[in-house]
C-alpha cells in the first residue's frame, strides 16, 4: 500500500502544452510538498501546503499552480510547458511542517518537454 | 551558496571498505535528517539526529550530529553494493521552519 503515490511516473509532452501531476498520501500527514530535482540531483522546494493552505510558495513561474482539494491530495498543474521545465518532480508529505519529522516522498514524475 | 555542504560529491569504492560522508554548515540546525535515494525513486528517510553530539546506528551505518549542531557525518562499515545511492542531508534552520537540503553525495559500491 503506497504511502505517497504520484502519477504519472513518466510524462513526455511538447512545448506549449498544459499538463497535470497528481499526488495522494494515505499517511494522515498534515503537510504536503512539491519538489523539483534537476539534472544535478539538487532538490528545490516549490510549494508546501498545510491542511490545504499554501504556506510556502518559492520563486516559481506563475505557469505552475498547485491545488489541494483536501489534505491528502496535492496536484500540480503546469501551463505552457517550456524546455527548461524538464526535470523530476517529487511530491512529499510530513506530519508537521519543517520540524524534526522526516518527509515521505513519492517515486517521482520524470517530465520531459520536447 | 549552499547552506548545507555535502562532501565528497562523489565516492566510488570497493565492497567491504569503510567510508564517511559529511554534511557541514555554518548555521545551527535543530535537527538533521539523512536520506538515501536510489535511481528512479524518491529519497527515503534513514535517520533524524536531534541532540548535539548524538550518535545513531542503523546496522552498518553510523550517524553523528556535531556538538554545535552545525554538522553531521555518516559512516558506513564494510560497504555493500546495496548501499549504492545518493545520500542527502537536510534540516530545518532554527530561525524558520523551511527544510534546507544538501546537494548530496553519490556513492557507488563496486562488487
């Protein structure tokens, strides 16, 4: 029973398209995150939601819009995709935001924009 | 400038050898977490160290948090090919609650 599941695993799309990545966690955690991992494997926070409320919104283009219908789901919608958006996107959750509790990550969505 | 510096960036050794990787900062952390990421997967939490000077063991892996809570190390004894992966450290700063990530140490254990 997967704790944090995100779909799809792979996404290949053309420049200019709009796409969504879905994430669900069944851990009962309060906080969910979207991270971007670049080709050098550096993890960069994009967004964080705590109980459906946005609490971290890093410098991310407006083309990226998160949506949390409930505290178990955090989806990521991307408009007008660009080549530079190609990366692996990870969803994660934690019991409390940014404290001593670890994060549980999904297995990632590899986005390739062509 | 990285708030958490990990070293080395890359390490390739033979099975059975010992190794240590480091996670250093000039800032104080309330805790530090270590994760291992395998290809095609997300990072998996290995351990959280909370108290300055704390040592935690996970089988052949030994984690230490510096006395001043500015650094941490991971020592692996008798490394095995299954230890191969990207090792990431992360921690929340005392001044705020955002998790800061290191750039990782890519470890390869050759059979």
